[in-house]
């Protein structure tokens, strides 16, 4: 898992994002998902039965993208405590880095995913770095400090994520 996250971070750093899936995979995934819709900010949201079922919009991306989305869902508490620095707080109403991946976790266990992160290297990098550091023993507070320091200049306005 650590290797996959490290690979994902490297791939996203050089903007390697798109790939195609076979028609059979797309047909199979379509059966597992509800219809998706586009937001006013141009992001796609799609609801699946649970966090174990990834959205179909990931099928056109590299496998590492799906790995990162899956890891983001598993690290909700971590990513909800980290701001995103791409400007999505203003453009998409995001409150934290988790919102770049997941719009809503519903009471019935279903998840409404957001494709915002598939189009944004900053979102992806923050999540991949943070999950990697968390899995290597850093605290949420240490990671927050690292992210705030790294992205404080030359990036968009951070999301309005409360202090840790």
C-alpha cells in the first residue's frame, strides 16, 4: 500500500493521468453505480453503494487514481483536517482535502464521490503525501503543519479547514 501511494504521488507530480479501460470493465462498473451528475463548478458527482465501490468516472484514469480515491475514503478523518490549496474552497465550496474526493457519506453507507481531484494535481498531491506520512507514523497535527508550510506560497487560497 505504501508503495502504491508513493507511486501515485510520483505519477501525479508529473501529470500522468489518463488511460482507458476495456468496454467489459466499463459495462460491469456501470451496473454497480447510480447515475452521476455535474455540479455548477463542472465537477462530476456519483453515488455508489459504499466506499468499497468506486465511481465509474475513475475508469478512464490510471489505476493509481483509483488507489488514491480508495485510500482517501479510508482516511476521512485525516483528510478532513487538512486544507486543500487549489482554490476549491471558493470555486467548489470545499471545506477540506477530503471534499475533493468525497462529497457525502450517507447514513445508509452509500457514498457520493466527487471527481474534482481527478483534474487537480494539488488535491492529489496533498492527499497522497498526507496519507503516506500518516501511515509512517506522523500525527495529524504534524502533517497539517507540513502541508500548510509547503503550500503557503504560490498556490490557491486554502479551504476554510479548522485548525487541528
